[in-house]
C-alpha cells in the first residue's frame, strides 16, 4: 500500500471528524505510519514533533514501552469481560487507585469508553440523583460560554462553542449559559453563574466547568480562585458541581488535577484522554453523597452502561499510566519543561500581530486575532508553516498553541518552540 493509495481510499470513503469537505479534498498528504516519543512518523519519511500530544492524549509520549508491554500482556490474559454481574482485577484496583489520588471526597468510579460518555454519566447522575434525593425540580444545568464537554448530544447541550451547537440548537436540553467569558471577562462570567444560582438555584441540577483552562475554546485560562466562589455558590444553592478534567487532568496544567490550583473538590469529576492513553476509556468519579442517591431500591439504580465500559485492556492501561506517573516522576520532570515553555510564550507576546499570549503548565497559546474564532485562517497558515518545518501544530481557529507530551526531552522541546515561533512569524509576516 503506497501513501497515494492510502490518501485515495481516505478521500473516497472516510468521513473525517471536524473537517469541511473542501478541506478533506485538498489536504490528506499527512499519512502517519508510526510514532515514538514526541514524534509522528510520516509516510514520506519525516519525523514531525507532535505539538498537541495527538489530540491531547499522548502525555507520556508515543510508544511508551511499559504501555505497549502492558497492552500485549493484558490482551493475552483477559481480553474482554462484562462489568455487569462480574468484575475483574483491573477494574476493581483501578477504581481504588484512582480514588486514592483523586481530590478528597471522591470515592466511587463509573467507567465509560470516552470523555463525552463520562460527561453523559455526570449529566444523568445529576438529574436522576437530584430527583431521588427529593429535588425533582432540578432539571437544568449551568455551563460557561465557550465550554467544550464533548460531542454527544448531552455533552453538546452543555457546550458553548457556537459552530458545534448551531445545527442541533433546536433539540438540545436547557442549559443556562453564563455570559461570554474572555481573557478579561471570566470574573464576570463566574459572577453571573453565582447570580443564576442565587436566583433560580433550586431548578439547577448541576454546574459544569473545565477547571482553570477552557481547552477547545482556545486554551483560555482563568483565575483558579473563581472556583472557590463557585463551590460556595453551588453549596448554598444545593446544585452539584461537576469538573470536566478530561483535558486538564493528569498534570497538563501542572498538578495532577487542575482543581488543585484552587483547592476545591467537585461532586463529580470526569476523566479521559491521558487516563488510558492508548485505548479509549474514561471515567466519572463521584462523592459518597452522589452515589448514595442511587441506593434507594431497584428502580433507583443508574441504568446506564457502555459495552466496553471498564474493559480489562483499558483498565490495565489506565493502571499502568498511574504507575508510570508514580514511578517516573512525570509531574516533577514536567515542571522544568513548563518553566521553559512559559518563558518562551511570554516573550512571543511581543511578536507583531500576536493579540495575546498565555501559558499554564505544559500549555502555551497565542491568539493571532483579537476575536480568535474557529473559522479564521491564520491558525491554518501556522499549521502549514509548521508542517514545512517539522512539527504538527493543529490550531483552534486563530488560536495557535502547544501542549506537547509532558515527557518531551528538553532538546526536542527547544526545537518545537523554535519551529512554533518561526511558523507564527512566517504566518504573520513578522520576520525576526
Ligand atoms: C476531549 C474532551 C471531551 C470529550 O472527550 P472524547 O473522548 O473526545 O469524547 C470532553 N471534555 C473535554 C474538556 C475534552 O477536552
């Protein structure tokens, strides 16, 4: 099979995610044939630096020998088993290990197979759980403008990225969206959530937020102390607080959980992506209080589950990921890299044409336009410049960013930063 044959089959029969047809028809030259560490290997023999950890997943890099070995070993021992009426070692011990390192108070784990599924569980747990603890009027949700919680219908109802919502606006459930936050306006947005909770809090089942960083909105970072006020407001109103740590968890922002920046625990926490790293799996962690709301009798169980939820291979890998974090000091080693990345993004704020620069942990982002929407073209120019220079830099509209593997070697990080800056300068016509 030659690269051309792969591209031909792809163009003829694959329906690409998030991809306009004209774009699909034009592009497609990037055929990935392998990956290792922080690099993607392409069919034309290049070794591209993976600037976004392959859609925010490969925090441990590609082809980590321990993950590869665990995958093979687990496939030989127990390939699949149901989690209804049965259990197995990895699902049981993973839940125990997760609760041990989760923010205090989270004691139960519900497994799903992707991040959107983990959000759906949280949505259903809020509605059914609130009703079963005597609060049936709580049927609504609150989320932030610009929020991204996944693409299934429930998750899309919470989402605030306009182009993703628009076609379905007529059938999405009621979600109160807090006033549009931007780099300066998050305090206003959180104040408006608190007002909503004050005014009509007895109709709210849950409040969903991505703690400290809104990823898909364009890596928008806000002051963690806003979460402290939100926690208090949720407690006063009796609404459950849900943290979507699918992107921010596992050290992306520095500590294991982004909520640690604020010292706040949510009632439900969704994890995914790095969680199982090389196979699809996700989980929703909940407090005793949430779990107890489902203990009232047979009709009060959570009748929900996916075929592959808690599957042995995913659970084994998720345990291996945790073991690697513990034994290879992943967070400690990433701190040095994060400082390098942060300093460089602060400098890049001065490039003519850059509207804003920011960084947190192993995330750095630049807005290339004042209103950096999804449909702009500047980000894609940086993408093309990046490919020509040896890096994969998929943008979020006119926001360009890096979130490389946490374990990226220092020399490769320097190379990636140099390519990123050169690509931005080239796209903006701002030579050094
Ligand atoms: C990716 C993501 C999701 C959805 O996860 P999928 O596995 O793609 O369904 C939800 N929330 C956040 C914050 C994400 O980054």
